[in-house]
C-alpha cells in the first residue's frame, strides 16, 4: 500500500500552495530547489510546509486537495492551526442583506 500526502505550503510571499505527492520529503526539496520552472512556487521560494495529511487511496487524496484549493485563506489557516471547530462556521455562505 502506497501512502499519498496532501500538503499546504506557505510561500515566501505569504500565499498558500496546496498539492499532492507520494514522497513528501522529495517534493519539498523540489519546491525549494525550483525544480519545476513554471510552477506556482518557483518564484515564491523558499516555501515552508505548514500542513499535511496522509491517505492510503490516491483518489481520495486528489479529492481532498481539490476541496482545500477551493477554500478561503481563513479556512486554510484554521486547518493549518488545527482549529477544526471553526471550519463549519467558515463554510457557511454569507449573504448580503
């Protein structure tokens, strides 16, 4: 069984990048070495690993990555800071009155 990781990086410009990999250490080296010239993180190095979780099913990892990528910055920060109780409130849509 191969483990996959969903991870969130904090870039040098303060932005977040979310990705999936099967080798987290190698992927971190690739991000910080600028291995992929056209990638989002290439011009935003160095990057710092702020969050990761592991999956035994790569398809579930991809679905979780897609979900996190749609989240607001505030919601990602709650995940990073392990403030899980705040996630439901941030998921509620705000309507203008």
